[in-house]
């Protein structure tokens, strides 16, 4: 359980009844104040204001949120430079999406706000103390992939169309459970990872060098990705004819299938297994940057607040093409699949035209993830 600093608790209690504009103003001042960063990290302060702003938006109600959203949240933004107001507007956009999406989902009971408890829960995803390299390694790999999948998780739905596993919000925990039980023990047991474990004083340097290795890409000397890929290949390969059949408890496919059936999404199968090792290559921050830009372009082109704000025809399509090309390991294709659920105009025909733009409509090797996604849709 995270113990919140006394000053952070004091800040939460002082601000819990502020409206959205006042919270944004206090957030700006607090994050810009060097003294504040002496008693709370930026991550902790961001988590505090995220929960406070979410509650303030909830108190506004759906109609007020929708009206503000139609004007890019201008009515809720305190005075500042255009750059700062734009950043705050995107923050409110991201926080309001789950609140508006909830109305279309199953009826739920909203409990009274408990900001201190909510913030503590958010902070539990911060780096945890560790006593062994094995703990640091597993937590780093799982945390990195969890953040990427959380960016891709969709809130909206399309009738009778199940989400692919990499977009399903509930898949995150299932994937982490499988990775911790069936993938990472074998990866850590390899000689090169054992050598990595003794190469540094990990208690001093923490997780950053491990993340740097992951983000260095598919270089021949990338020890983490090499061992990661090898283990997934082992799990995905059929046993040799004379080899003893592996017990179902040693393979992840039943776990994935059962969890998908219980949560109404498309499970990984033999055709989709190649996507699983790519998840570790999806950089969370880059995915988030891509999605923010795509959501902004979509709003500008298809639902602008005014004629002055309208983007040129094709801006959203060009944004998709840009991020498909820019992001590694088919991450941009995953964002395009996310847009299918989150952006009504981005339907099957729209994405087919995107594929045609790069010559991929007749060759699924060019955009394999997006091609597989479109082929999986009900006819």
C-alpha cells in the first residue's frame, strides 16, 4: 500500500471541492513550482490531479462535458498561452472519454469519491522497491508492456464486433499473468540474462538501463528482445513428432482462450500468436503521442468546433499513414485498429482505403496486423 506524503494529502484535501478551471490553474502552478517537487514527484502530482480532475468532470455531468468537448474544452480552460491551453484541453479530453463511454456500457454503480484511495491505487503502478534482479526484471518487462496495452485499450464498442486482444482493456492482466508464469522464468534463466543480472549494481541504477535495451530495437546484440522472442517462439511452435506433448498448464493458449470467452474479445490463436512478442516493442509514450495526434486530427476533420478549426479533407487518413510508418513493430497498425472502435468515421471501408494508399490491400505482408484485423471482422 502506498503511503502518501502528508503535504500531498493536504493538497488533495484542499483541492477536492475545486471546479475544473481552478484545478487546472492550481495544477499548472504546482507542477511549475520547484518547491513542490521536493516533497512529491511529478508522477505523484500528476496522479493526484488526474483523480481530482476526473471527479470534477464527473460532477459536471455528461451534458456539460459534451458541450465543452464540442468547443475543445475552451469554456473550462483558465487563461494561459495557447500552447498551455492546448495541452490542458487534451488532458481534459483524455479524462472525459471514459466518463462519456460509460454511459453506453452496462449500468454501474458509481461510488462516492475517495481521492486519497484513488490516488494511492494509481501510484501503485509506480516503480516498486525490489530486492533481487529477478524482481526488477519481471516488474520492468510487465510494467512496460502494461503501459503500452493501456494506451491501446479501447473504451468504445461497435455492435457485434469483438475487440482483438491487444485492444481489450481486460487483456492487460491476463497477458501479464501469462508472461510472469510462462515467459519470464525461462527468459531469466538464459545465460545472457543471468550475465546481465551481474553486470551492474541494479539497486543503484534501477530499471532505466533495461528499458533502454528494450527500446534499442532489433539489433543483434539486444539480449532482452532476443530471449523474449525465443521464448514466445518456443510457446508458439508445435511439438516435434517424437517429442513428449507439453501439458496444457505449460502453454498459454487455454488461458488466453478462456479469458477471452469470459470477457468477449478475440483471443490470440495460431494466426495471431506472432503479435504477442511485438507488444514489448510498442513504446508507451510513442503510442500515446500518436493517439493524441490522431484523435485531434479526427476531431478537426469530422467534428470541428467551428469552420475555422476544420482540418483539410484527408488529414486524419494522412495522420494514420504517418504513425503506421513511424511506429515500430506494427504499433501504428494497432492504433489504426483502435481508431476503428473509437472514431465512427473510421470504418472498414476507410481502413481499406488506408491500406490501398500503401499498396497493402492485396498484400498482407505490408501491413499484417491491420490486414489480419480487417479480415477478422464479421462479413
